[in-house]
C-alpha cells in the first residue's frame, strides 16, 4: 500500500493565495482537514469576489474627460510657472546688465562738461587760494585716489576731493599765466577722446588718461596747452 504525502501548510497557503477556488483534490483535502484552513480559504474567496465586483463598477460619466482636463490644466500651470521663472530670470539679467552699463560705460561728454563747469562755479573761492605746496605734499593726498606726480607741474595752490557725476575725484588749482587754472582728476570717469569745453567765462578740455580722465579749465584767454602737456607727462594713476 502506497503512502500519500499530505500537503504542508506552506504549499497550501501558496496555492490558496494564487487561486482561492482551486479544485485540486489534494488542495481540497487540506482545506477540509480543519476549520482554520477552510476559514482561511473562504476569507480569500470573499476578498477575491469583492475585488472583482470593484473592478466591474462603471466609472462616472465624463471621468476620462475630467482626467484629461486636469492633466491639461496641470501641464498649463507648470508651463506658466516655467514662463514666470524664465521671465524673472530674464528681468534679473537685464537689471544686472543695466547696472553694469550704468557703472562702467563712459559717461557722455556733454554731461561731464556740465558737471565740470557746475563744480568750477561751486568752488570759485578756491581760485584765490595761494597755498603753493610742493609735489611731495600733494602726492600724500593723491595716494588715496591712486594718483601720483612724477615731476614738478608748477605752482599748486589748492588740492581737495570732489564729486563729479557722483564719482570721486580730485580738485586742484594751479597757477596759470593770467590766472588760476582748475584741474579735476577723475579716475572713475572715462571719455573716448579729448573734448573741448567752454561757456561764457571759462574754456578748457577733458582729456582721456590711462585711468579715467582729467578736466582742465581756465578763464577765457588763458593758455592751457602747457599745463595740459605738463600734466600728461608728469601725472600717473598708480593703481
């Protein structure tokens, strides 16, 4: 007589999970061998039935259209967010470029001319100063602005800081042939080429240098060529 091997619990549960309605004789024998096994299979069968019923529920009318619409709206929202981000980035780049060109582009010659003459008239009292200091004394002051005299430039009667077009500079008064000559050294203001300037009382020029520019202004009739040549030959922006 052959011995029949009964199905063990592990194999039984594996088959039950795979197919709770399994009709294999060995499976049925194991199922009916105890209330616990039978209840286990019946629970699985009831769950399987509920799952099938849930899958057979008819979806609400228009569900597919609503899903498509929601997806479209979501895509549109993400697209708008990307657009706003790109516009924000573009605005930031334009702002940076605007600040860059505002700070670093050469200031127009006409604006400099107006500012130079305005400063001369504001500081008319300095035209009468007679300090007559030597070059070494003024080099100590100029060092703060990165400038230095390499040689004698004549009689220096005044030296002080000034703001031209909201940029720091140095205001100097030299003794000319017929009167005082105003010299403004502007390390932060550039011109492309020499610009002749004049008004009813004064005349002069704004000349480019290795760093920034120099404005030279004297009374009408004052010769400025020698002073301009002396400055160009003896003044240097050290930094």
